[in-house]
């Protein structure tokens, strides 16, 4: 299923021009707002989007149309950002999820486990097609008034051709899965159509026609003489894969929302089961592999989504996180390069379907991580929860399938097959299924600040980068020490090396002092930067800083301490008014301004940056010093 969380998209109306709306949700439940924040619904009687009102005030409240088109001013007094009731939203999602299950399993299954939980040892319920020759059926459909000029050959090339790069695509869908599985899964598609459906295109996005697109498309294929038994590679009596691609651009509502679901229908000697729906686009130039690969990952491999659906729309969790962001094609990575250049499937999911062999990194020593070594999982296991909770390490240097990532270097994942990427809390009970340790310690993915940034992966690091005392720390989810320590990480590249095992001696004292007597420039954004170069090993466990600055008005000064990694702590930020001379004596005992630097590597250039926002009174950095007690 493809989630949309605050993206601005174009939507078609039966009456009137296309409109731009902000969408939130997925094919299970979604809501839409105007660009200025008013909730909207599609009014079938008017054939256009209208401002939404609610029919009551309780948890069961639902949207109803105000009958005022969004091309007109909003009704007087209408509040922005209206929501339907929590109970109603929850029931819609539960009903939709339960329909994915065989009828005999519906009474005994908790629908929550069908979200980003992987209830079957990390995977979604259902038969896993992870190896061998799998022949999928792709049915192209168009509509009265919406024909398509995209040909069977053009779609077949997108899905099957070796060396496929048309429109800027990285490869074909077949090549994507062949590469991710190191040749274990050979997924091809037979393309038929285009076949004409009975209703206009937009009618399949309306609630009144929910669930009608797929059976119509299957019946049209059967009527056209398609032999469905050809697509049962294992002789199970079940069609391996059905994808329906519809004419026109992607419409994020109703049956037209790209999704993976199930529709059991007996056709001759076989029955259908899981299927995907996506769009063809308006022309062949719109054909991209990202969404097809993502949805096929659900269908074939039963991979769960590694993003947060936004429980604010579901169970009442008041926060939405980014999950694994762009670092996996089963999170937001399928959308990189507008879907033409999706990222790789992360090693966690590849391992779950048996595409990798484990390389144990628990023994101290130097290890190699090769970019694109998709058959290898560098693993550090929990001794009591083997194959349940563990750490995985992977080279995600910016090349090949990872060329569009915002960061480049060593990825460290904390994995737990009993977790869920709905749970961004990082607690023993509410934590991700696959969490990326973000090297900058900011947890931007958990707080939904972005889908990935340039400081997430570990770049060249002298000394210890990851340990029990680093930020983030390599603890187990119950808070106990894992023993995983990673140090001496080399620069990103095809081969990246790193060391495991403790480095340095815990408790070692490392000190440095500088007495520059340097003038602080006035009204200069660059300010004054002074450096103390430290030697030694290990990470910062305790830190003390002394700073002596002579200045007639300390309220003009901003003082920042920067570690060699680039992490920074703001020591003084234009407070103190007319007080003379700044004398700072800080330690890292919490709560402390120095907290961001705890766990950082010790060796390298520590910088003190001082800026004076106001002239004309000049100041002088007399001296400053560092006193660091190391951890391992």
C-alpha cells in the first residue's frame, strides 16, 4: 500500500478543472484538505470537491458535503482541519484490513497486526513467493472517455526488459527483484490489454463503486481469453500475481489508490488471491518502476510497510513518524527520483525472505561491508532473542540503487520482528520493527522532521561511533547493554570497512587547552573560531568546559562548541544583557547544555565559535579548555 502524508497532489473532477489538494492516508483511510487547510469531500451529486462538514460532534462523526465547491469561499464559520471521529476512522480501517484475510481467519485476527506489524515472523500473512520463476499477469484497463495510448510492449518493457532505462528508470521491475534477491527471484509479467471497463474512470474512485474495478478487470481478461492457469508457477491452484494498471495518472482515492489487496475468485482451474493496482499514467513517459516494485514487494514477499501510517487517523496516537524514510523501497524509498530511481530494499527485509546469508560481526575485528552485496547480512544477534531482536549493518554508500539517498555511509539498523513502524517511541514495548540509528543522534525519522537527511549514516569516524554510551546507543530495546561497538569507519565507497569490539580504555582522561587572546570580530556572522585538537580513543562519557571571554556586554555574544563529528552544543546565546565578561564553567551532568555531545568520538578538532551580533564594543577570547572522561 502506498501512503501519502501531507503531499500536494492533483485530483480530477467530473465538473470543473483539476484541483490541487493535500492528501493524508492510504487506501485504507484518507482525508483531503485544500491548500489553505479546509477539509473536503467529493460530492457525487455535484461532480466536484466541496468543503466538508461533520454530521455530529462525537467519535462516530462523519464528513458530509457542505455543497459549496472549493472554488468558492469557505462557508462562514467553518473551521479548518476538520477530522472525522476517531471511532469511525478506526472502524473503516479495521473493516478494510479484515477483508484482506481468508474468511476462516477473520474472527481470530487482530487487524492491528496487519498494519506495519509483520505477524508471520516479521512478514505479512500469506504465501511467500521469494524464489524461482514467477510469472505475473498484468492487465491494462482503460475507460469510456479515458483511452490510453500506452502500448502492451511499452509496459512489458518496463516490467521485464534487461537494461531498461527508458524515461530515466534505473531498470525494469524484473531486474529490480533479480538484483535484490541476487538472482533467487525471477519475476516476469505477461501484459494483456488494454481492456475497456464499463464505467468512466472517476466512478471507480467513488464509495458507491468501491470494490468494482478488480472483478471487472478480471472478468474482462477472462472474456478476452486469458488463460489464468499459466500464472500458477507452483501448481497451488492459485494465481501467483495479478496487477491491474489503469489508464490515466494516479488518483489517490477509492479503487484507484495504488494498493495491494486480495480478491479470491475462481477462474477456470485456478483462483486469484493477492493483487495490486497502480496507474499506467497519461503517456509512456509516466511509466516508472517505484510503485510497482513497492506493491509487488507486498504481494510476492509479504513485506510489511516500514513507514508509519499515521495513527492520528487510526487509534488516536497523536504523532506521525517517518519510519525508515527513504532508506528502503518498502518505506518512502520507492518514491525517490519521482519513482524512476527507487532505493534498495533494506537488508532487514531481504533477510526475512531468505535472500541473504548471515555474517556474524560479534567477534572483535575489522569487517568489510560492500555496497550492493544484497546477498549478505552483517548481523549482531541478541543472545536470548535470536532471530527476533538483532542489529544489522549495511553499506549504503550513494551509488547504484542508493544514488538518490540524502546520506552516504554505514547504516546500522536495530531490528525486532515483534516491533512495528507505527511505534516511534523507542521504548521496550513501543518501538520500530526496523529502526535506523541516525548518526547525528537527532531521531529525525521518529519525529518526522524529514524522510532522511545527510547526517543519518555513519561516515568516516576515528575512534568509536556506536557503543553503549554513544548517542544513539547500541542498547537492546529493554535498555540493557548489547555489547555492540563499532569504530574506525572508513569513507563511503564500494567497500567500506569498520571495526567491532571495544576501543580505548573506559575512564581515560583527555584534556586540551587554548589561550589565543584573540579579538572577537564585531557584527561579523563568521565570528571567531578557535580549535583544540584532541588525541586518544573512545567516546565522550563526561565533559567539562571552561571558557573565559572579556567583553563589555555578554548579551551580544553567541558561543557554540562543536565536536569533530559536527555535532554542536550552544553554550551561550545572547543572554545576560549588560553584564561584563563571560565566565563559563559547565559539566555534562544532566540536565546540561553539553548533552548533545555525550557519546561522540573524542579524537579530532574541537571548535569554539564565538559571534558578536552588535558593535562597537570588541571582546577577546582569553582562554578555554576541555576535560573529557572517555567511555568505550
